[in-house]
């Protein structure tokens, strides 16, 4: 559990992306532009017309449990960290109110809007190291150098 | 993308509303009473006995994709911004664990409790301006005057 | 509505738990170890292989609406407060993207990872008092002594 020096103050950023933007790429570009070291999603409200999601059954050796959604969806949850690789999970609701969720692979084309509050733990630096148990590069929390 | 000066410090508020309160109106009253300028939902846990939701198929010219839910629901997600008009999406789970989600129109009658943490980006002011592309008043992020 | 003195600054903690940890117990241990007084979930992304959830129909006199989930699930939402008793709701997505939600009772065995940002409202103290209307110990927000 890598939380030995996990404490930090916080800076927040509020952004809005409009139709035609892709949400995952927009968030990654924002993190890069502002050189954020420990950014994460605080809240996100909006709508998309597509999504590429990896489902719960995927493992490091079985990554092909992926679905491509197309249609109008409300973002009812977006969670996770943004650095150095975004690790985001999303829950979307459709025209019947039915929900679908998974790991964000991309293609989150914005329908009307996406309002996002990003938190930056200014005293920390988030990195990733290969975890031999999971087979994925997993989060490492360190003090900001 | 209206994030030119999106950076801010944060103040937080923790509130609890009990049975008989309506959650959307209670949050709007809190924002008005405290004169918050850039408030948003950080977390919310609780339960409701009703909800009025707009579904994902709605557009500015087709606003009648609305459902009225009645029954006991757990709030498993509440996301969005609270100023000047609340833009909230919610995900609710029913007595079978099944979830339903959409845009909050109101009528969130609290069953037992709603515990909410509200963030206020103290250096920012959130407003809304009509977006001709979407047909909705969309979020504008500005420095606090 | 117990928000008379609800305003606070914020400290954040970023932690990661790996395979073999149980998420609810790990969060409770972290809160105890750091002696946090007003902690809550800011974001959580990860996956579990099991969950014990109380469903929406439960009341103080009918607590047995509980399900035990087993299988691979993505955490697509985790909300709530952590002190003095954790009051958490969760939304999980399965291998088809289908979601299930409810009140966290425990048994959140981590599959690959759980990345969590915890907020601590440093000027507040969260406690619980029996609410005769709901029959549950409900949140009370007070200034930190």
C-alpha cells in the first residue's frame, strides 16, 4: 500500500468541453499542458455520443473484452486518476435510463457538454510501475520532488 | 474550452439533509444562502423515495424525455456543478440493486438521509451562456471578480 | 440540517491498495491510523472480485435486504463519508457492462487495484447520533474542537 507520504494540499481546475471534443484526449491534453503531477477527477457531468469501454472480465492477458457504444448517453459517473496514464472508469445512462459501465479506453465524443472539476494534489507525484501480480502498471504515490 | 483561468483553491462544506427534505432544492438554497460562486458536488451518499430525471435522448428541442421514479432508491452517484443553475446527473439503485440514471430535474425526496460534500472553487466564478451549437445555457469558467 | 458551521479547508490523501486487500477495511484502517476527523471519498477507481451490499429496500427494522456478489467487477462509483462509521455506496459494472449498486456492507476483495483519493475537511468533525425518525445513527457536522 503506497501511501506512506500520501498527504497533500489541493488545487482545483474547472473546465468545460463542447460538442466535437473527445473527453479522454481533452483531459490528457489539459494535464500535459498544465504539467500536473497528481491529477484526478473530482466531478464530471455531461453527455457523449460514443464510448469505447473495457469490461470487468479483462485481465493483462485478456484485453479484448471491449465494447464500442454508439448513441446518446448521460455521464452519471466518472472516476479515477489522470497521471501519467489516465485510469478512468465511467458509468453512462441511455435513453431509457439504463446504465452501462467500464474502464475508459477512449472515443468519448461529447454530445452537448462536459463540465469537469480536476483536483491536483500539489505535494504529490503519481507514477506507475509494473506490478507483477496484476500484470498492469499500477499507481505509485510519492512526494513531489 | 473555457479553462483559460481555471485554477483555484478550494473550500469545502459538509451538510446532511434528513427525511422530508428535497435534495435539489436544499442544495440550491444552500448555494444561495452562502453566496457560493463556483460550487460543485464532491460526494453524496443517501437515499430517496422519488426522482424526476431527464433521459439521455433529450435535446434543446425535445425536452420531454422525462421519467418520474417512485420507490426506495440508494444514491450511488451524484455529479455536477451547482451554480448558477444546478447541472446534476444522478445514478440510483433500487431494491434489486438495479441502477437507473439521468439528468436531475428535481423531486429528490429524501428517504433516510443525504450526506453531501460541496466544493467551492473560491478563485472562480461559474456562469452560463447560451451555446448556439447545443441550444442549452452552457458553463463558462471565469476568475472571481 | 446540521450545516451551521460546515465550512472547512481540505487536505487530501492518495492511496493504492493491491490484490488481496479488502477495500472497506483498508479505508477504515487508514482513517484510524491517520486519526482523520472528517474524511470522505473524492474518487475511487479499481476492481473487485466480491461485494456485500445492502439494497435500497432496507430500513432500520428490515436490514436483511443484502446481496453477496461474486465475480469480476469494475468500481464505476464509490461515494460517501468515512468517519466515524463508513457510510459508502458503490456502483459496480460486470463483464457485460451491466451495473449493480447499493450500500457497502464489506467484502470488497480487490482484484487488481483500488486507487482512492480521500478528502479530510480539517476544520470539521463528523460524528453520528441516533435519528429517531430514520432509526439509523445519522451524520452530525461540527467544528473541529
